[in-house]
C-alpha cells in the first residue's frame, strides 16, 4: 500500500483545518450581518481544538468576530498556545536521534551497529543522517533487524538509498520484519533484490560464519515468519556442526517476545526491534504499548537476559500505525559483543 507519510498528512491537515477555521469565522460574521442561520459556537471552538486554532484566531482578529465573548477570548488563544507547544515538542521527540551503547560482556571484540524499524523514516528530512551517524561509530558490521519499509506508506527507493549508504561503511546484514511481509510479492522482491544489489547480505533463515578481529562467530538471520518454529535450533545446529560446538551465535530476529524460544534454542546474543521502545513512555509507569505485546509491554528496550542468552532490543528509528513517540527517542544501537 502506497500512502503519503504522516508528516505530509499532518501538514495537509493543518493547512486545511486552519483555512477552514478562518473561513468559518468570516462566514459566521457575514451570517450575523445578514441575519442568516449562524454557525454553532461549539463548532467554531471544535475547529480550533482539532488544529485550526491559528486560522480561528486570525478570523477573530481580522473579522472582529467573537472578540467580546469570554469563552472565545479564553479558548482560542489557549488552543493556539497548545499547538505552539505541541508541534515543536512532537518534532523534537521524534527526531532527537540518540546513540545507545550496550556491552554484552562476551569479549569477542566486535562492534555491531544495529539499525531497526526504519519505517521509511528520514530524520529531520536529512536522508544521509543515518549513514553519517553510523559511519562515525566505526562498526565491524551493521545489522538491519527488519521493518526497513512501512507497509502503510511504502517507499522502497528511500529504504534502498539508506541501505546503500550503510553498505559503504561496513558489511551490512538484513532480516525481514512484519511490515515486509505485508508488501506485495512484487514489492518484496524489488526490496530484497535491491538490497542485494546495494551490497547488503539478506539473511533469509540462513547463517554466515564470520571472523572479525580474530573472533569467529555464526551470524544467523531469521525471517519474521520463522521466529517461533524449529528454524533457529536447526540453523544453530548446522552452524556448530560446521564451525565447532563452541562457536558463538549472534541471531538477528525482528521480534523480541520470542526470547524464551531464542534462549531454549541456544542463541548466545540476539538483536531485535519491533517494539518501538513502547512508543509512549510514561514516567513512573514505563512503556505504554508495543506491537504484539500490547499494553505495558515487557520487552521494549535494553539488554534482556534469559538463561545463557542476551538480547539487545532497539527502540528503532521510525513509527507506523501510531505515528509519534513520546519520551522514547529514536536510536541507533551500538552493541559490543
């Protein structure tokens, strides 16, 4: 499904609703002069509440309408102040990119940079920002743990542009997320073929034995459709049969709520995303909601330990069905393994 992005919809909405607010006040002034049926006052205030406060205030001032009514004197300027706060607040909350560092304590001497849940996001309209920030981190490898596109506003070319920039920095490995499997077969093929052409290794229920800085490990990538079945234990078995039973296994898996299965399968380290950090983090309460974990989710960010498995969960970079974050900054993760 190809739809315009949330910020584009928001700009269109605010333009239309504010124009509508101005026109409504101008028309109501005209109706008052001509004795025609008036626009209800609650509807004028509702227009301001729904985002048209600036247009309503302009209509009040230029048309000299409702300026003597107490509820309009209070409500319309109050909504203007609210939106003057809300717009920059949400812009900052959703574009304040942070670098989060985790050390698994496994002493492999390998630096992994994780990009997750991009959802076609462009940080502050700067298409090169993610690659530039990643390059400054000097990674040994870069892993993309799913949802590089968003099925609600799919932009494959933008995703491939970001991936190509990352591939110039270090070896890049990618696994699918749930949004990739909502794409048409044609779009999914365009995405995976494009990633391969950009120099990205697509791990599709497969693994690769790597040796970075003198440390060998098996890098295993799971499709989003294979997270809870027998695929992971079989891949770990194959990797250890090929490279030795003591080789470390690093698993790329989009969704964190399968941590019990990852641990029981024998994974040493897991990189996951999907939860968007809980999307809205309330002080004293914690994360509010996450896909497939729903309200007050348990697995949203940080390092989670289960048995001998350590799982790093990225808050990700973008948004999807819920188009904003609060107290949950987008992040690039650095994992020292």
